[in-house]
C-alpha cells in the first residue's frame, strides 16, 4: 500500500498521510534530487557530463543570445555559452550553488529521444517555511512552444 493512499480530504483540502508528512518534515529531503519523470520530460540532476548536450541545445549564436538574455542581465555573470568550456562553466556555477544549498539544478531531457532540451532549478529551498522557487529555466529555441515547460 502506498503511503499517499491514506490521504484524506478535510474541508475540501487533501491532507497527506502521516508518512508523507514525516518525509516532508525531514530537512535533508529538501535537498535530495531524485530523477523526476513525466510522459514527455525527465528531470535529472544536472552534471558536468551534460556540457556537450547543453551547448547543442543552446543552438546557434543568435538562438543562444535570445535564450540567455533572460538568464542574466547584460554583462552579468552568465554569459552566452559559445564553447563546451562555457557550458561547463554554466554547469559548474549551478553545481556550486547546489553545494551551498541555494539551488537544485536539473537537466530537462526529452523522454522520447533522450535529448537534452534545457534546464530548470528548484531555488532557495527553505525547509522551515516549506517553500521552493522554480527558476533558472531555459529551453533550446527548437523546443519553444512544445509544451515542455507548461
């Protein structure tokens, strides 16, 4: 029997089972990075091994400029990646933020093809307030309008 099968509705609100609440209240789980998979996209922890695919998803220099203008202000810390080393730098920056407990960076992988399509992160995880922000998200230009970020 799954832990969530004992959830119950009270006053129109779904109240999680005690097992789920114990897990959610374990501060360490706020920083866990399981693989999350839907029908079309799999989120897997971003790793340095993604660098070549990261750069490929960025596309042409013009596409990259359009994607990354939303990620960092002009002259900001996140320059448009033009080489695999640049992509590694982006990933290392994200992994450093993870090491500081500030950000949980994920690669977005197309389930049907295994292609890297972009990134997203859970940022500012706060076990005390039980909050997280979703951000640092980009998709390669060819995936815009695909519904992958819906």
